[in-house]
């Protein structure tokens, strides 16, 4: 290993000292030997120091590389943590184990019998880019009796821009203003659809442009949407846009009054198919909700909902009354509901639909509950040209995370 400048300087100093000593008196052989020994010892010490310095340099390089790798890893972990923190995954499963007695004009149909059904399974992903921008993707699984098979749809798929609580804009397939709002106050969606959803005079989501927000310190809420009109299961194009809106007022934090409206051709009017009528619907809801105790009434009036392409016109009206009450601190709840609707007031004035249910709900764990329920549906007219009757009893359940 090469001597350093320090080693050379020390050697020069020792040599100078020896020459000075030689100038005064000639060094003896012993003096020269001792000087050589000192120089050799000093060189050995210097080489040892250089080896330590080189070793420390290697350690420093290794540590610097480790720190650099650690910083890179930390950056990746931070990015992953942000992705995880800004992304939420949710799920809801509706299922039942029931026995059905279904009759058409007094004769049992193939719908009768005992079975385990998965009514719905929603899997949702919410991601927040920042305080203004976010997105949602929610799939909808169901069993279709029409094709005797399971189906998977995109229930929701939208990008959201939030300016403030007073204005939130969504583009894509998103919740419509009325049905999800009514479901929120009804609180028993896993048992049964709300009134207009059950009778197919409305749906819960559709493709289009959606806006809403809360004003007046949150006591008033609005929601409007311009839609394809086909529903979320069918994103195909229509000739024009349908419109749905809702305005609600909360007198207290436990009560609400709401009105809603829908107008359009339900996606049935195309470039080559002209609509004969515009489908219209008016909605009203009044509700009280405090924990498991809920009471409410929903009313609708529809015109030409099933007659957009026919010459004939028709009307429908209906109402739904529901209530539930918590029995104890464990969350055991009794509930019931009654629907009555005139579903063809012009073409078949005597045709009526009656529905009711009674049940008891039991919470099992956070996000898991079951209910023992009896349901009855009766749809008939005076001439008995339509006479459908269904009785169902069993266990319904909801699992959500």
C-alpha cells in the first residue's frame, strides 16, 4: 500500500533530524539501526491506519447504499399506503332460505317450493384521488329466472367531482335520486325492494350525468339526473334523455319530507322507433328514522310507464306504509310493511296489487343479520283474468363489509 503524504512528511522529518545529528557528530551503527526501526514501525502504523480508513470507506459506501435502498423502499411503501388509505372496498350480500307457495288462478306454479337464493351481491371499490376527485365501481350479481342462470352487471361506474357539500357531480352509472333515497329510510332492502322498484315503475341506478348536494345547513337536499333511461343493466343509446329529480327537507335530524319526479321515454325511443307517449312519475315520502325504529309512507303516481310505444294510455298509483321498532339493546327488531297499488287505472281499473310482510330481525355480528319473515303478494282483477297469489316464509339475511 502506498505511503500517504503524512508518512512521507514524517520520514523526511526523521531524516532531517538524522542529518542534523550527523552534522554535529557521526551517527553510530546502532543509531542508524534504531532510526530504521522507528521508521519501519511508523510505516506499519500508517499502513494500519490506511487499512482502517479504507475499511471505514467501504462501510460508509455500504451504509449510503443501504440508506438509498431504504429511501426507495419507503417511497414505494408510502405510495402503497396512500393507495390503500385512499381506496375502500365494500360488499353486500342478500340471501334467503324460504318456502314459496305461488299460484296462478289457484294452480301452483314452478316458482313454488323450497330453495336457498342469493338475491344480490354487490362488490364496490371507491378510490379518492384528492379532496375533489374520486371514482366508484360496483358490480351487481344476481340469479335470473328468465335464463336460469346467474348474471353480473355494473351497478355503478362513475367519476365524481365534489366542489362542496352543496354540489357533487357524477358522470357514469350512479344512484338515481329516488329509489336509493327511499331505501335508506326504509332500512329493510335485503327483505324487499321499495314500492316503485318492486312494481318496476322505477329503478335504483342508470347511466348519465348526476348532480346533488345539501344546502341550508344540510336540512335541504337535492338530486337531479339526465339519463339514458334504460337502467343500469342496459347502457345502450336512446334518442333523447330522461330526467329524474328529488327535493327533500329534514325538519329534524330524524324526520324527512321528500318529493320526486321522473319524465322520459325509458330508453325505448330510438332513431328508427318513435315514442307514442312520455312516461311520467311523481313521488312523495315522509319518514322517521332513529336507529332501528323507523316509520314511513311512500306514494307514487305514474302515467304511461308501460305505454311509451303503444297508442293506448294508462295510469298507476300506489302507496306503501312501513314500520319497525327495536325491542332491546341487542338490536332485535320487529317490522312490517303494507303496499296497495292500482297498477292499471285506465286499461284495467280493477287490477290491484297488494303486498305485506311481517318479521323479526336478529343481529348476529357487526355487518351480519338475519330475519324470520312472512310475505304475501296478491295481484288480481275483478274478471280474474289476472289472479296471482304468492305466500313465502323463511329466513332472510344480509352480510356487509
